[in-house]
């Protein structure tokens, strides 16, 4: 019996979608389900449908802006992806917090401390969380704050942290979490895999530095006002050859990010060494740019990073090839592709779906499931887990 089975389908009715997944998984009883569900489905109805088909097994996961499977990729809102863990010896222990609404750093610390109490050294831990704090006004649960708190609570023990933020759609209008037998808002779940399971990740974004290192000399939250003592927007416009004051609104979002390189700043370029932050908007009156996350600090050394679709696609091809090569001589269990929703062709304008390069190029013998996320989490530069933007994280769970 295969230890892991996957299915991905698309149907408007939860009962039919769950039944189709059940037929593809097979009649044997799974020990746990990892589920990602399009945001147009009613989560309570979907949870009931899955439990009707699969029985009273724990179900973890949540909403997704889209689902990625061998059968195809979709983000219309009615997708359902199921990963069934058939071997009880591979089932992770689940730890939960419902405190994101109150304080994201504190909630992360609560979760990290609980994980630290049960995790083996260098444990593989999958972190999944509701990305949307409020629809009106539009507010996010900052992933960087959750991850920062998690590490504070967990401590300095080695850890293999990966995961992502859950959305209902690409407009960031909602999110929710499957937590065993419940559907929750403002929650995060950590799945702590047994000691015999490890995870390998490859980070794929394709953003490349087009500037030297610059110091953030004025910042407030996520709004960067100055780089090297000059208005941040002026510096970026000059680097891109744009006329001063010519950038309005969100025009920078599809062309550049701000990147922070971790580790040796003089080491050769490796995209897995960078944390990139999307630029949400420019404010010419203040000369500032606002980032997707508020974790860059005063004094941080950053670079302007070029972002385009050809770099993104080349990055995926290289990353998949590297992961395939790294699997030789190992015992992989399954792969999870956590893909920024902005990288889908409907958002990025890419001629092809970059996720299809993963499903078509990654080792066909390894069960694969993926979802479109709000934020991605992975180990950066060989260090601790960090939240990422505009990134695809290919994570392969394997036996140690």
C-alpha cells in the first residue's frame, strides 16, 4: 500500500468533489488528510463532505487561492486537493493557536512554545495560517510577525520550518484553516512530523539584484522612506531610469522588489539566500514605498531586485532540476508546492503557468500536491525559517 496518495479535482458541489477525491485515493482508510480547498466552496459543507467520505480522520489544511496537481492547476474557486497519509507512522502531531486576531507575534510564540515541547531535534514542521485579518478594511495577518513569534517561542533548537498562508482567492478577501475536525478563522496550525521524516526545500523566485547594497535609513512599519539618506522612491526611480515623480500607485509591483540577502553579503548570488519584499504601492508625496511585510528594520542592508516572468520561469526550471538531482539515493514520501498566488498567469501575465513547470518537470514517481498561497515560509540561506513573497517553495518530505 502506498504511504501517500493524492487527488485533485474541480467541482461546484462539495459532496461531488469529496466523492471524486475518495475514488482517486482508494477505499482504504487514511490516517490523516491534508486538504486545500478553493474559496468558493463553503468550508463547513466541505469538511462535512470529506468526513462523510473518509470517516472521522483528522483533516488539516484550509482555503487556497487555487490548487496545483498532476491533473492540472486551477484557481477558479471550486478546486479541491487532498493528500492522504495512509501510514499511521507518518502522521504529524498538530498544534493550534486561535490568537492571531489578538497579537500575531504572541500567537506565533504560543505556537512555537507548544511545538518546542513535542518536537524532536531538527523536526520537519509545516506551518499553515489564515492570511486575512479583515476584508473591510483590508488587513493581513503579517506572516513575518507570526514566524518571528514562532522562533521566539520555539527557541534555538534546530528546526526545519516550511509552510504558507491560506487565502480564499487572489484578491485577499478571506482565509480559513482546517484544524482536525473544525473550520477556524484567525488561526494557525503547526504539523510536527515524526523524527523519521525530514524535509528538503528549494526556493524559487528568480528576482536578481540590480543595485549595490543600500541601507534603510528611515522606515516606519512596512513603509520605507529613505535608502542611503535619500527618498526611497527617488532611488528606485533613478535605478530604473524613470523620471522623478513618474511612478504612481502600484506600478512598481510587477517590476521590482526590495531584497535582503542573508549570510555572507559577498558570496556568489544564490536566490535561496534572499528574502524579497513585494512593493505594494509608492507614495510620491512622501517619497516612500510600502512593502508587503513590516519586517525590514532600520539599518538593514537591502538591494533593488529585478522581477519579471522570464526570470521566474527560468528559476522554476533550475529549481525543479536541482530538486530532482537531490532526490537520487533518498526515499521521498511526497512533495508540496507552496506557490505565491501572484505568480499565477492570471496575475503575473506569464504566457504559461509556472506551476505547470513543476507538475510536469518534477519526479513523476513522487506524489505531488500544491496550493496558491498568500505568503510562503522556508529556511533561507541555511538559517531559520522566514516568510517570503513572490516565491515558489517546493518542499519534499522524505524518510531520514
